[in-house]
């Protein structure tokens, strides 16, 4: 592959391919072996060392997509996040994290870090001064997530990267909601980029995986811990993920367009109390998102008017699935209170602004008219039930 070819869909399709030298097949062959020769070979391969042929090839593709020097594939997004964090933190160290985070990450920090003697602080806001105010003498890492899960808050990549460099810290980001299609944090100076590859990279709700991309120096440090933690991915899943990424650019751009249309529709709807989507001009992070994102993403959240039952609304949908996870080609909704942020206490969710009735909407690639029709019929069902209850 010529180094001067940089187009997104070209990278998705061709970078990190394994050439089928024997049969000249059009796709990468799958190497399922867990046992490789160790004598008279250039590389001693072992799956837990993240260096099987398929693992190495896919890592090159993800590194190219994130404009990084290197990357690694993990068994889940949380495997990637926990390994990367622990690679740069030890007893006595301190980390600064933004106050709006995926519930799994928040729970990892609050439930596990004290066992390792690692201190942590959450910011009170998302402005650069909020991060700088929490830095201590023993701070080693700044961790952000933008757009955040589930309220789509936007954090200034360039500002955080500059603060980290000023204080000699490692900056990390969960880039899952944006995907490499919409945002490349390394271009803004962020050191380590993390993904739940289950989401937009997989894109079909059938793969569990994680990814980390960074410089060779940072990836070597992560690798030294990763081989001991054992969070590698089976080669069959690696092969499936490489296949899925080939269409990521096309899928995500279609989801961007659909999400924008759905956000506009919901924003002016009489039955909707609030919509959270950075593509809307009313979103407080809209201008910043325009500056650092190539597309606003396929995720949004919204709240129904107070007198409408959000649980009944989700159960009344016929096309849009009430389902866990996100970023598949099919549209899904869920309640963060019951799923992604259920590990947080009610008080912790309130601090992040996550209302009990909040609905997270992962917009798929269906026709927008069909999605709108489904939402309309579900709202009518909820309102009819509400009228019946009030009349009785």
C-alpha cells in the first residue's frame, strides 16, 4: 500500500491487509493457530503477546485510521481502558478525569483505584481551567471523553493536550462516540486514544473488542502490562473486525446524516423536553465540536416531556430496538439509568445531569422517514395510555 494514499475509505479497505500469497484471495486470510514456531523465525508469535498475523495487521489499520504510530487490539473496550490507565499509574500517583464519563470507566476508577493506592479527581466542569485546577504534584494522567456518554458533552482537545504537555502528563481520550471517522485526537496533541471497538469499528452488534492507539513509546509501555493482563482478542474476532472496519467510513457518515436529521426533528417536537446533540446550534459545545470534529456522530440523547413515560415509550417502538450497546447499523435506544450508567448511584448520575427519563438514541442507517414514523406511533401510544390513566 502506497504511503501517499490517505483517504479514509481507502485506509478502511486496504491498510493492514494480509496478502494471500498462496491463493490470491481478495481478503486477508485468517490464521487461527495459537501455537507458532520459536526457532529460526523473525518473530516469536503468541496470541497473548498481541502479535499473531491477524492481530498485527488489524493494529496497523487502526493506527492508520487514528493517525498514530502504533495500535493494539483488546478483548473489550474496558480491557483497553483499564490496561492503558494502569500502564501509566501506580501507587501514589494521581489522575484527573472529566466529570462526564462512561459509567464503566467511572466505576473502574471509583471501585478499583483505591485498592492500588491511586488517587483521582473529577473535574467540576469541562473548561480548561477545570482540568488545570485539579492537577497535583503527583498527577500523571488526564483522561477525557468527547463526545461523552450519554449527554454528548464536548471537551476541548487542543486545550487539554496543551495542559498535559505543560505539566508533563499523559493525556488519554475515549474516542468511541466520535469514531476515527469523525475525530482524530492525536492531531490535536492527545497522547493515547481509546475505543470500544465493539461500537463503530464493529458496527454490526456482533463483535466485542477494544483498541488503543498512540506513539511507539507509549504503546510499548501499554504492551508490557497488556501481555501480563491477558486481554487479547481471538484471531477469528480480529478477522471479523478487520472485515467490519472496511465499511466504517460509509456507515458512520450515513449515521451522521441520520442523527442530524433526527436531532432536528426531536428538537422542535412538542412532546420532547430536551435534546442533546452537538450538531444542534443550541448545544453548548456546538462551535467547539465544529472545530475538532469532521462529523457530529450518530449518537444523541433526549428526554420526553415530564408527563410521558419513557419506559413505555421505548417498549412501544416497533422498528427502533430497545437494546444494550450502540453504534450498530440498526437504530437502538436505551435508558442509561438502567444500563450504561446503572453502576453509578442516583446522586452520581444527578451530578452528571443524567435524568432517570433520559433516553440514549444510537441512530442507524435506516431511512429517516421510517425512524420518525416509529417514534410518532410510540409517542401516540404513550399519550393514549396517559389519557386513559388520567381519565380514570
